[in-house]
C-alpha cells in the first residue's frame, strides 16, 4: 500500500495546475506570455535547421501539431519525475517546480515581443504548481492522514498516535488523495479553459471581420476563363484561402490589431516614416495574381499556393522614404521578431511587390499575416514574404541577415523553375486508354513557356498550357496520354520564358530550393 503511482500522478496534476494557472494569467495579461508557447517558440528558434527542414519535409504543415504534441509528452514526463522525486523529499519537488518556472521565464523573456511584466503568468503558475504539489504530497503522506480509530482503539478508547516506526503499517488515505487530485485537475481545467477563452477574445478575428477592405485604385481584369482546366484532382488556379499552405516559425499566431499596427521604415533612408493602416490604405492600391511558394517544398511537394492579393506597391512607399545609395537589402521584421531580407533591386524593379492587406477578396487571414504582409513575385517566402510585417530596416547584405541565413539557407532566394504532376496521383490505378495527366508549373516573374511530359523515359511530349494572367503565377498544364496496361512512370519538366529548362539532377531543398523532375508511377489496368 505504498501507492507508488501517487508521486508521478501528483507531479502531473501539480504540473497541470501550474500550466492552467499560467494560461489564465496569460489570458488576462498577454497571451504571448504563456510559457508553454514561449518555450515552444524558443525551441523552434534553437532547433538546428536540418531538423526543422526534416520536420517540414516529414510533417508538412502539421509540423507544429507534432511539436506541441512532443512538448506535451515531455512536460508530462518531467512533471511525473518531479512528483516521484518530491515524494522522497518535498524539497526535490520544489526545486523541480523552480527549474520548470525558470525555463518558462527564460523562454518568455527571450521572445522578441515580451516585456519583464510578462513573466508574471509563469511566476503565478509556478507558485500554484508548488502549492498543489505540497497539498497533494501531504494528502498522500500517511503521517498526515486524519485520525482514523482502529478496531482496538475503539474498544480501548485509546488515542490513535502512530509511532514513526509503524509508518508502513499505516494505511494512507487513498480517498483523500484522490479527492485532492480531482480538485487539482478541476482547477487546472477551469483555469486553462478560462485563460484560453480570454486570450481568444483578445485575438483579432473580430477586428479582421470588421475591417472593410478598400477597393483597388486600379482594379485588375477578371481572370481569363482559360486559366483553369477544371480537371478533377488538379490544383485549382486560385488556391482558396483555407487550403493555402502555411509555413512560419510562430506557434502562437501573432495577433496584431489593425488599430495598433504600425510599419516603421528606417535605416539607410532619407525620410524615415511610421505608417498606420489608414495611411497605407489611403495610398494607391493594386491587385496582383501571385503564386507564393516555400523553399522547403520538395519536388512534387504541396508548399505552394496562388492568390489574388490586394495591396500597396512596396516600391511606391520606399520611393517616398528615399532609399540611400549603397543600400541593397530590406530587412523586414514581423510582430513576432522573424526577419527576412529581399534585395532592394528586386523590390524596386517594377514587379508587383506588395504590402498586401487582402487575399482572394478578403482581409488577410490571421495565419497569413493579418493585417499586412509582404508578397514579392519571384522570390521564395523565406526571403520575402514577411507576415505580420511591422518594421523595415533599409540596410546592406554585408551588414545584416534574415532569420534563415545563419541557419544554413542562402541569403538570396529567387524561385527555381519547377513543375508538378497533380493527376494521376502516385500509385493510382487508372484505366487503359485516354488518361489526362495534369499539373502545375511555375517560374514566378519569368513565366512558364513550355511543359513536357514523358512516359517510361521515352521521348518528351509537349503538354497543353492553360492561360495565365501574367508572369507571376503558376500555370496549369495537361497531357492526354494513351495509356497501356502495366506500371508506368510519368515525368514532367518545365521551361521558363528565359529559355531555362528544369535540370534532371535532384538537389535538396537547402540551401536555395530543390531541383529535379517530378515523377509518379501509376498502375494502368
Ligand atoms: N512572420 C513570418 N513571416 C513569414 C514566415 C515566418 O516564419 N514568420 N515564413 C515565411 C515563409 S518560409 C514562407 S514560405 C511564407 C509562407 O506564407 P504562408 O504561410 O502565407 O503560405 O511566409 C513567410 N513569411
Ligand atoms: Mo518557406
């Protein structure tokens, strides 16, 4: 009857109380001061690039779910250990809670968007966890069990006063402990749920819904009818916002209220400015069809999407502030401290590089950078597409680096010409006869000139190309294949309008984007 399980369970429940209370205070004070998220974000920043690349490659857009699951497992394990140690000696437990809180505090303070005040949720959580630990330990300790007269004592009327040596004979009060644990779970659950609810109200979803997007100063012509072959399984030309891939280092999506948003532009400029959203929306607004893709996209991968963006040309704003001679990089920073540095000449060369506020006819979704993000056609997202952008330092590649550069990725990231087979899918069984092979190809800002398909390494056949509104989007292609029974390998390659054909050689995504031809093997029956 030593209740060996009690220590670990007490640890886990005390840990839950700590986290629930921390969440409650984070909800009241600042959702970003929730230590679990701060630790997760710090882990992401400290994780070696290869592991991050592997996580994106393996889990794709679910990488964060996996990370959060991993953190939950680790936290539970540590809490169980602390509880087990605490049952030997309460001091060990308190030291463990202290260590926990210290890690949380360090992570909160290490976030770029927190202040000293933001350690309070962790401190209160730590105190609540320590109290819960001590109370539960006491309840698990037979010496503190309430006096329960034994049969002889009832007979003799003696006071129950167990001698210390007799400890093992004393039955710990299981029910008292279980009640304590249940109360602990309840406190953790209620505090956590309340904290989440309050943080939720501080989120900007409502402000986003309330924001009326201005009309573009120069409306863009509707998309030509021929942009979309509408082949089942083929990526639609316009990616619906809800299906648009999401990649960023933020576990807790920055909640930037439109009324608080400011864009500060400084550094090597003649006239530094700080713009509000109204300032931005009063400027000339344009629409642009631009395909955004991630440098971490493997050949044939899903990390690409196409949207009609509404925004202010970055070049217009930057011309007003006056970029000084010698500046060659725009180090832009998000509300949560992520940075990237597109080259000045690319942003200023007349392409549709935008401070975007709208995506496919709605305000930017919060996950995609509300209220303002950058979109630069022709550059991978990691060097150009800052979401929740709040600051631009006009600088030089010689002096500054974006987030991913010291992590093993190239400082400059022009998009490589690529193509993907969407249908048939890898391993699909198709019927012999006419089979539509279709997919997308992209070489943003250069444009796709041709797409070729080959079967079983035979000769290349020209695919039919869909229409495009300009050079900055992907282009659908399709090829009618007369399929014969058996296993066949279909491959695709694209040529851009500069005459560059995708090389066959496969290279990894790091440091500047994968190369190679996408191929699928299908079964024709
Ligand atoms: N603030 C911020 N912006 C960011 C990132 C980020 O981690 N933080 N990731 C970039 C990368 S790597 C890509 S591919 C695009 C993805 O944009 P999306 O999530 O809207 O598809 O955002 C870019 N902008
Ligand atoms: Mo990316």
